[in-house]
C-alpha cells in the first residue's frame, strides 16, 4: 500500500530561483553585448539556465 505521508521540501524552489537568477543574468549579458559575440554567450547561458530551472521545479517541486 502507498504511504499517505508527503515529504515536501523547498529544495526545488530554491534551486529554481537560483537558476532563474542565472538565466536573468544571461539575458542581461545578452543585452549588454548586443552587437558582438558576447550576446550569443549570454543567450546560450540564459537558455541553458532557464531550461534547468524548469527541470528542477519538475523534479523536486
């Protein structure tokens, strides 16, 4: 039989907020380095950290 207790932690929320902050910094880096190659690195960082934020809230949320 399944255990009716639920163990909820804030690990997923904290990890998601941290990754979202990194994604925001990547977006800011994209805006600052707009005409140069640094914009591509900022975009890449923003996409990767945003995807990890979504995965983390799904896994531990």
